[in-house]
C-alpha cells in the first residue's frame, strides 16, 4: 500500500507569508539535484499544462536563475530568482521577482523572499526528503494574489511533476 506524502500549505495573513511543507519519496541528494539543476528544473517546475524554460542559471550565492513559465500557447512569463544564501543540501534563500526576457527586474513588484530547507527522513525503505518553503511577500497585493486555492493547486501540481521526475531518476540510478 502506498502512503500519501505530506503536503501542507498554510497562509499567514498577519505576516504576508505562505508556509509549504512537502515530503518526497526520494533521497535528499536526488531532491537537491532536481531543485538545483536547470535541465531538471525545466522538467517539473511549472503547474500543468505550463512548462518551465531556463534562459540562464548561475547557482551560487550572488547568482540567479532566469526563466520563463511557458503557456500551452507559447506565451512566456519571465521571472528571476536571485540566490542570497546557499547551504548545499540544507537550504536556499532567494529573492523572487518578475523580470523581462533580458532579466531586468520589474520595478512594479517587490520581491518575495523565499527560504527553502531540505531535510532527510530515514525510513525502513531508504529515505524520504522533507522540503519546507517559507514565502514572505514584499507586496500585500502579490500576497493576496498568491494566498489562494488556485496557487495551492498550481503548487501541488508542479510538486507532483517533481514526484514523477524523482521516480524516473531513481529508476535510472538503480538500473
């Protein structure tokens, strides 16, 4: 019997934050790899039926990930995540904001500070990984846009894409 993986999505209106916890049936090493490799991010980091397209990624403190979420019709919505702090296989702190295709930040939107922590959960069948995400919105308007069931469903959708990718990577690694 398959057990359900933890998924918590908690909105804190007082602090303009969203706290997300998600468990993955994969090792910390594999989850970290999928979270920090552009070719792998492009395979999971968008809610269905959208896809992600990385333009550039420089994964180190002071670097950034510049990418587009691409609609089924081919429309691109550009974003940029600037990496403030990285502790390998432990945590990432980044500032997320909208940009244009050249990577210039959109001054109309304050960045969202996002802290992501990764923790390994030993099990009798190997290990699972718990990812905890805290999104602190700089703009009350953006917070209101994201503190919705629609965002929760979209986030859940792209994390299910990650589940499928991790299963494929595990099978490839074991063969």
